[in-house]
C-alpha cells in the first residue's frame, strides 16, 4: 500500500524549500519585506517536501491499528514504516525501540517515568529545561557548567566515580546547546558513562536538524528529538533506544493501544496485559500525520546530504559571527570558546540595549524574527551572563524597559531552509541598530517591548 510522495529537487548550494519563504510582513516604518525567520532553534518551518507528503497522504487518513478497512490498513502501514525510517535515520540497533511522543520534553519525561527504582541521574546545569527537569522521582546530581569539552568529560567521570557502583544510573546530555549552538563531546561522554556502568540519553533536539545522529556510532543508549525542530511541525517527537527499561516500566499513559488484553476480575478489578513493544507507551490514537511528517523530514535531509547541509550552514555561521565580531558592543555567549564547533544557534547581548527592545526593533523595522530571553535554559544563561537574569513569564520573558541593562540575551538561529539574504540582512540590521539606534519608539507591554502604536519615531538610540 502506498500514497503519492513528493520528490526532492534541490540545488546543492541552495537552501531547502520551506513553507513561509515568500511570506511578507509589514514594517513600522512603512512598506513590507519578506520575513526572515531566524528562530529555527525554537521551531523550524516545515520543509516543502514534508508539507507535500502530508498533503498527499491526508485524503487517505484513517485510524491506526484500529480498523480492517483499506484506509486504516494503509495508515497503519504508513505509521509503522515511519518508525522504521526514523530507526534508520538514527542508526538504531536491531533491538532498539522507536517510540513516537509529542516532543523532546515528552520523550525525556517518558524515559524519566521508566527509570528503575533508585536510579541516579547525572545532568549538567547547562541543559535545556526539557533535560534538566523531568527527573523529579530520581536521585539527581547536577553538574557544574564545564568550560571545555574535556572538562565536561572529566567532570562527569569524577561524578560517576563517586556514585554507588551497583545501582542503576543515567546520564542526560545535549548534543548541541540551544543557547550557544556548541557541539558537546557526546561520544566521549557516552564512553565515560559506560565505563562506570551508567547509561546515557542524548537530547538531540538541536543536533538532529543540523548533523547526522547515529545511536550506534555515538554509542548512546537513547536519543530524543522533536519533529517541530526537524522541519516537521505536526505535534510529534521521538524517543529511540534500548527497550529493556521501557518494557519493564508501567505504560507512560494507560489506555487503548497500550494494552494487549483487558479482563474484568470477579472482585471488580481489572487485569491488564500490556504490550512490550513501543505501543506500550503510545496509548490513544497515534498521531500518524506527525509520525509520517518526521519520517518525511528524515528522508529529505538524508537525500539532501548532511555533508552539503553542514558545509552550507558553516558558511552562514561564519557570516553571522564575523559580522557580529565587527560590532564592539556585541558580546557573543559561549562556553567552549570561539573555535568550538557549533550548529546555527548564536546568542549574544548588546551593550546599552535591553534584549527585548533589540529583538522588537529587528522584527518591527527589518522583518527579522529572532528570540530573546532565557531560552528555557535559565542556569546556563545565568552562567554565561555572569548574573541573575530576570524571570518573567514562560521561558523568562524579560521585564526591563527599553534602555535598561539587559539581563537576558538575544538568539539568532537558522538551518537548512535559511537563505543567505536573511543572515546578511540580520548582520546589517545589528550594525545599523547599534550605530544609529532604533528608528521607532517602543514601550513595555506585558513585560515585552513592542512598537509604540502612536506612530512616533525615535529620536535617540536605546
């Protein structure tokens, strides 16, 4: 059974086609401009290929694992084939399970719920909150922020050497920082974990869209990532890896699909036989479109070739970093230093500017979308800024007024669908804002800087 699929047709040097590439937005100074989406680290736009594949399948949508009809059987095949595609994309082992979840956060919470009793978890304070917070029922050791990849490995080895050598242990680490974009020494950390009898889960939310991820080559036990960062924003994520802890755990959600057999007891209770496959943790009607979109993105990125994608992204990174280096007022945030390999995620602060004000001006005056705040990584941003950031609202939306010292940061992020013009416009905009100031007045509304709808232009720099 099959449905029509899109065919990739991309130039080796051109960005991959994404939805929204021709969307125009109004500027407060008048006119419109093509929107420069430079917030990929939060949510990447859908690949055109993914959208076309989903659109081709949509008329054939049916229930998964539920029906004898043709569309149900086709949808079930599509869902399970998506699982195999993701497994191949991640280089999984033959006996690994691929569980479809809602997001990276959901995946890591699922794994947290499957931890053996008295499991000890080791996690660096530099992690995204999705990796930092799910381990509430475990013994957690938070590790200090390292300043080099070697220090990260040494820190982990010291912590593991002091643990109970006979109890279960898990290390959780990012593949690429969602704040600095820096690549972490995953293979070396995995070796350290295994040498001390611990397992390791890789948060690949920021890594998988930019670099190939192989469970076997990195020798990690699990990997988690989100579809919405992998150009497939249809509400699905993935947890892939060893099956034993997952089979032994109670289902993440109790309900239909997770159960193989349910029988009523004479005492009024219920006996349940749960699946041992990935279905054990996929109760409810599966998000087949979400799973299919992830599989489509995996195919599209594989066919485009990560060597080509990485080379192009490195060129964009160089454009941004070299441009920012020409502005003395800009300080780029980094743990491992300027020479550290990284993906297209760069955070910075601008002397004399509140980060919310700067981001608002980029959007309102240049049509550039970036992110400002703490990026759901409060301890890391606190370390990088050398102070205590303000925490107002979801992920720390800043509350300071325009012109006040920034206690938050600005993040620009890009990827396979980013045109050269977008990053070039961003660099020009940064230079103009710093040298000339904003051309419009801004006010604080609900803790954020927004253009003053009164229409007055600014008369001075921030």
